[in-house]
């Protein structure tokens, strides 16, 4: 269970993971040792699962986001395992969800061009029983955050 101090620490780290322990401790009004113990506990309990640098996709020529809805008639565990293994191995697939409703799986893919998406699409559909693939290309990113509202 996390308390209000942990939530404050999480908000600070989510906005900027380079904050020093001293800075965080001062902002949440705890000692540096207490702050260190709390951060360590949040990591050990997998509340904090990693610390990363967020890269601007346009700066690395990956400015095209594609949302891909996939439907299949095969809902076996073996099919899902194979599809999951294949999809996780594609670096352009940023997010991968099993859905409830009309769509079985939803993927967020980042690429540079439509041709790059076509290459990824061919990998996804190769040797898989898929009944429908529908891609929607994002025109503009209006909001994109990694900050959870804790």
C-alpha cells in the first residue's frame, strides 16, 4: 500500500526521473534517508518498474503513429502465445493490448513512413490466422504522457 508521501515521490519521479534524492526529500518534507528507503521500496515492490529517457519520435524519424486493430477467429492459448511472441519481437510495436469487444488486439506502432508500416504489417500477418487487420494513422499527437495520475 502506498501513502500520500509515496504518491508525491511518484509524481516527482514521473515528471523527471533525474531529480536527486535530496531534491525529492526536500519537496516531500522527509529526510534523504527516508526518501531513499521509500524509493527503494517502491522499486522492490514493482510500483516503479524502471527509469527511462523519453525520446521525441520526430527527432529520430519515427513520427508516424499507427493504431492497429486485429481480429482473429482463433482464440486458442497456442495462437495467443505465438502471436504474443511474434509481436513482442517487433521493435516498432510500442504497446500491445488484448481487448474486450469487437477488436481482439490493439497495437500502437511507431514508424517513419507508410512503407515502414507495410513492412511491420507483413511481419504481423505472416504465418498467423488473422481475420481482419485495420490500421488507423494518427494525424497529430494531442496528448501523450507517461505520467499516471497517482
